[in-house]
């Protein structure tokens, strides 16, 4: 089944946010140390 464009955009943005959050968390923990 073909995904609707907004669905694809939504999943992509969610994945992007998860990656960015991971980077922010890692950078933050590095600063604390």
C-alpha cells in the first residue's frame, strides 16, 4: 500500500527529531562530564 505524502513526511520528521534528540542528549551528557 502506498503511503500518503503527509504520512511519509510525519514519519520522516519523527525519525529526524529522534536523531536530533539523541545528539542533544549525548552532547549534554558530554558537557556535564
